[in-house]
């Protein structure tokens, strides 16, 4: 009985610890990219790209990328930024995400598509396995431990839920939503996307008066991002 309780204790620690310690308290400084593009109205600069477990990552094992962008109105009239999207290696538009759970699920789904349709093995999709691993551990235990561990699993799920709420709030704080720039006005914020290997371009749609305009930034500099070398085993980035 003591042995069983000890195993249960380890499971509680494992579940609780993995679910509540994803935030990184002191992120390192990111590398400045300075990828820019402009037209006669708007200038957009991709300042930083924060990838899972890379420089400036503020959460462990994230399943999304954070594009830190600056916008400047270089015209004599106000412009309103409406959408920020990526063009993936298939040439398809990828919408930004506003919810950490949805971003993670989309990353997992797209990773399969890129492997099967494009032949790209995506790096950076290893994460969010703590609860699944704990469930497997419980599954191998005999019934009394499974019964005792029910509250432990509930604690873990609650902790994970609270962690997701914190992540959601932080995403909202960093996020760029629709906004309007006055002439010579500036704005800096982040756009979150599922993990996209070798993104081709970043596309900004904006309004000037009643006219919709499109500005495209080439991301050729990011070729090879999140792509595993052929013949190598998939690892986290």
C-alpha cells in the first residue's frame, strides 16, 4: 500500500509540475531580423521571430511561432490594418491564431499535411505530452492505483486549464489586432501562427480610405525554418 501511495505521489508531482511550469521567467534577447517591406502607404518590419524553445521563448514547448512586427504609416492619410497572414510552402494562406489550444492543434494537423503532401518533416512539434505520458503511466498501473489517481488526474487537468488561461491572456497582451495608424504613426505587436516550415511570405491587408491594399513581405530569409534535414530524426526546435 505504501508503495502504491508513493507511486501516486510521483504521478501527482509529475502532472502538476508539467502543467504549471511552462512559463520561462527570464527569456533571452532575440536575434533581430529586420525583414522589411513597404509600398507608398505602409512600411512593415519583421523584427523578431520567436520559435519554440528558441531565443526569447517565454513558454516551454510552445506549438506556435510568434512574429514580432512593426508597422508605420508613411502616407499622408490614415491606414487601417485588417489582416496579417502567412503563405506556407504549398502557397496557401495561413490565418493567425488567437488561442493557444487552437494553435497547438493546428500545428499538429499541418505537420502531418506537410509531411504527406510536401515531403517536409517539421521540426518543433514535440511538446504538450506531459498529460498523455501520465495517462499512459496510469494505464499500466493496476486498478487500485488507477482509482486513487483519479483526483490526481483532475488536479493535473485543472492546473493545465489554469495554465492555458494564463497563456491565453499573455497571447492577448502581445497580440496585434485590427488597428488604425495616423500619418507617420507607429505600432508594434505580435502575430501568432501555427508552426509553418519555410514560410514563403507574410501578407498584410490594410485599408486606405475605402480601398483595400495588400503588402507582401518575402520570407526567403527564413527558408529551411522548422525543416528537418532529410534522413534525420525529428527533434524539437
